[in-house]
């Protein structure tokens, strides 16, 4: 995909940070932009900024954990633009830090709710509409470097992001036949306001086991002020989409830690000579199951 002229890009978390970087870059490429964000005032501000540059932009106040609201947002996009989006960016995310053993159910419900179920809701809402439209398209979901390994201080966030990586790998396999590309963006530090995510945490999920105060927020803000510029990140994302990359990781300093991490995993696998017959039987059983499943699916289609 290289010609974006007239395509609709739906971007969650689009009012700032990585999301607004995506809005900026894909607007430059010719897209019509839908900014979806939980912060109503930020949505209005972002759409005004884009329109001032001559961009066709539409704003929607959206809580990505609200499935009914997501369906209404999708309907609104089709009313405004006459079609579902060709580009879906699942970018909205939240974080908070603290010892995993001090976590509350509310910490899990909030972090998993936004970072994983928010992505699920985006996929479940838009993928069927994109398939039905028959125009192909592209989906980029933001995970994190944290999704590749655990973290005692960001365990819930990392677990949710790991699930996102796995889910996008599966959608990549499933959607290729419809002409819909899928990539998973795994950033490290981004120059964004995610440090202030706790300000939009729902009141009914406010009970936390972590220390969350202005001092903590300010310390995180200082870290993120040195992150990758969102527009640079979006340009790298666009290049990766055009190269049909599954993983998008424009952080060279992360290569060595990834190599070390996955080397531990690969090295833990027994060599083939440790159980050649068992390996043969298990592989054969799996291959037979795949053949049986394909036959069942084929019969189901013919019926």
C-alpha cells in the first residue's frame, strides 16, 4: 500500500502522542483522518489543528473499552465518509507502574481493559466491515517492547501488550486473503503524555495498589520527554507498512536485549536428537489434524 489518497484512517488515542503523529503523517499522505480519543477536549483541539492544515478530519469521543460506543463510532464514520476506514490504528494505551504483588483487581481491569480489550473491540468492530467493503486495507496495532518480556514494575501492562502481539500475529495470517495487511508496532519510549494516563482512569476502577501521585507523574513525564518523536515514529511505521513488515521496532538500542531474551528461549528447547521419535509422532499428528480441519472446513463451505 503506497497510495493513501482519499483513504479513511481511524486512529484511537489519536488526539496526542503516537496517535497524533500517525494522524499527521497519514494526513500528509492524503488520508482523511478520524481522531478517536477518550479526552473530548483533546479530540476537538486535534481536529482543529488538522483542519487548519487543510486536512479532512473528524473527531469522535470514544472510550475503547465501551463496545456499544465503538459500534456507534463505526456507524458514524460510515455516515460521514460513506465507507468504513481502510486504515485502522489501534493506538490508545494506558500505563501505571507498581510492584505486581501489590496489584489490585482494578489495576488489572483498567490496564487489560484498555490495552488488550480496547484492541479486541477495535478489531471486532472494524474487521468485518473492512472485509465486507472488499477494498483491502491495513491495520497497525500498538503493542510495546514490554510485550516481549516480563516486568516486575509493569507486569499487567506487559502481559496485555504480549497478548496484543500474539493476537496481531494471528490476524496477520487470517486477513492476508482479504488484502488486509497487519503490523504490530512495538515502541520503547515515545515523547507522549502517557505519564498522565492515570488522570483518565475511571472512578470505579480507581482502587490501586501502586503509589500514584504528582511526583510519580512528573518523574515519568521527564522520561517520556526524551522519547522518540511521534511523527518520526509514524514515518517509520508508514515505511514498515509499505514493506509489509509484521513487526515495527524502530529502536536500534533494543536489538541486543531482544537477541539475548529470545536466545534464552531458543536455548531452552531440547535438540532433536533428544527425542527424535516423539518429535516425529507429534509433528505427524499435527499435520494430520491440519488436513482434517481443512477438509471439515471445505465440506462446511460446500454445504
